[in-house]
C-alpha cells in the first residue's frame, strides 16, 4: 500500500486509500466495467491540491487518472494501482455573469449544475444530452448537444480554461494567452493537464422547449427513415432528433425518436407533423423547462451497469443500412445477455462545420454520428461480457458503416472520439496509435503541444498523444 503520510498534510480536500470507508464509492464509475482499484484517490479542493497530487504521483511513480463525471466506459477516469485526481466533490461550483453572458464552471461540475445555473438568467450553452455527465470529459473531447445547431460544439463556446500542467504550473489558456494550449484542450482531451475551471460563453435561451420520445413499432422503420431522409438535409438550427433502434426484452423491434425543437409545443408539433403522421404508438414529447431536456434519456443510462459503445460516422438516413443494423440488434436482444441499441444523432452540423478545421484539436466531420451501445446488468458483469460486447458492437458497426472495408477506413467512418474510446478500426485489428486516428490532420500539431506541456506523458489516458 502506498503511504500518503507525506501527501495528506498538503491536501485541503480529502485523501482516500483502500480500507477507507469512502473507498468503494471513490472508485465507482458510471459503467461498472470502468472501475479500477486505485492506490490513492484525492478529492482536490483547489489548484494547489492538484499540484501536490501530481508531484506526489510523479515522485512515487504512480500513474495518474483524472475524474470529473466518470462516464468513460473504458475507464479513462480510473487507474489500477495509481492516483486519481477527483474533481467531483469540491470543484463543482458554477458562477454565472449575466451581463458578460459567461459561466465560470468548476472542473468537477456536472451538466445539471450548468443547465440549472444558466437558465435562471435566461441563458444556456451547449451541454451534454445526459445531464449527469461531467463537464470535463465532454468539453475536452468536443461536446455535442441539443443546442449544437445554433451554437456549435461545446468547445466552440469555451472562452478560457485554467489548467495545472505536468510540471505543476497553473496556466491560463485562451485565444491570446497560451494559444497553443487553448488549441489543444478544445478536443484534445486530458492530454495536457488537469482543467480546474472552464469559462463558457452563454446564449439567450427561452424558458421552455419542445422535446421528448416518440415511439414507433419496428414495422414503421422504412417510413420513419423516409421522413428523416427528407427532413435531415434541410434541418433547421433549432431542431434535432436522436433516433434509437432497439427492441423490447422479448425481441419485439421498436424505434424511439427523441425529438427536440427550441420553441413552443405548437411550433414543435408543426415541425414534426410528417413524423407524427406515420402513427406513433406512444408520444412523450411535450413543452418542458429547458433544464429538463438533458434529463430525458437519464432513465436509460443509469449508473453501475456494464457498458460498451462505439461511434461510427455515417452518411445520414439510409433505410437499408439502418435495417441491417437493426436486424442484428434484434438478434442480440433475443439472445438475452445484452441490451443493444443504435442511436443515430441527426442534429444540424452546419454551425459545427463552419468552424475552420485547424482552429481546434477536434476532428470535425461533415457526417453525423451513430452511437452503438451494448449494456448488461452490473450484477452479471465479467471480463468475458466486455469481450462479447466488443465483438457484437463491431458487427453492428460494420452494418452502419456499410461494410468492413468502410469501417476500417477512418476517413469515412471515424466517429466522435468520446464515443470510441478504444479507437477500434476492425474486429481484432491492432491500433498502434489510436490518437493519430482520432485527431487526423491535427495530430502532428497536437504532438508539438504535448511535447511542450507534457513531454513525459504524465497524462496518458483516453487518446494518449505521443509527444513529437
């Protein structure tokens, strides 16, 4: 066991080691398969705590992980035998300046905190569609949300960050101060240090929006795709739809359209009239307070079940491709071991892709995302379940990509990095440098930033960048 006698007196927050009453809770994560047995968990209270934690880890040769919301299914926020810098207990404050329309957000806050604080002033920013996601991982990986059609990615609304680097320096990064670091953190993940505060641009936002789930039987798939194929090429900035294809526990196919319109119920229903004309079997869409919109799918993504997922970029609504993937999903559900779904994220991309490719680390893509998700009960978790889920996810991804060759061609199908934490190209293929795939043409520039701020790769979770 690592002795923390030297560390503890230098920490204002809390130090937790195996045997501590809080230890089990400290290593819990959203996905049970992401949980790892850390040697030390430090609930940091400020930048000085982060500096002391990094110094202690380096002096004791402990690998470091950083935790905010703990949502990475492969354990980017966990580490076996290492030190976790946990921001989630003390660094959760959100302060809104309604005059400047800025939010000062602690690095351990959840999107729930941001949504609620901002809307009190009639403001909002692009946040996660699951509000118990941490701000840190989502922002540093890019960040999609219901407001992306109007305001772009979350990183497009980052004005400034405060970051503790590998050598213990406390740095400010924005467009004029450390601009190379500012480029890197907007999409480059936790490669460069621990972000203790984000400053986010806010936008005027109406108090209510129209949103919810509209459910169709599996037999309506062709009609739903027909609607989407007509609607999506001309999608307005105030709307968006996440279409989930899945099945009930008995294998009965269903389609769940999570729809959004940034306006009144009257406007929203008029906007989706052709979808409603198909004839849903259930309609949960209604006018709701804005801060509730990112809670709608929370019941389907509860904590401490097993999760494996993969993101695939696709060409948009296509009946044959969606039907093939859906058939595979139904087969998996009938098998009884896994819950399976594919979520096609048809949100407006024009604003996102109007930002120059090389202005941020994030690899922008003109194609929408599809998130393939396999889950299993936490009580049934084993390492073999992860292996089985990986194989089945690959089979669904092959359908969505339109074949194995397309799936292996990252220029065609590389998805959102936060959705593809293993960088899997194909079934069993070795990915020698998954960061090179994730960041594409931005990778050489990121390697130079890595060399400057973390030449020894102290921060090496998620898509670890190799220093130039």
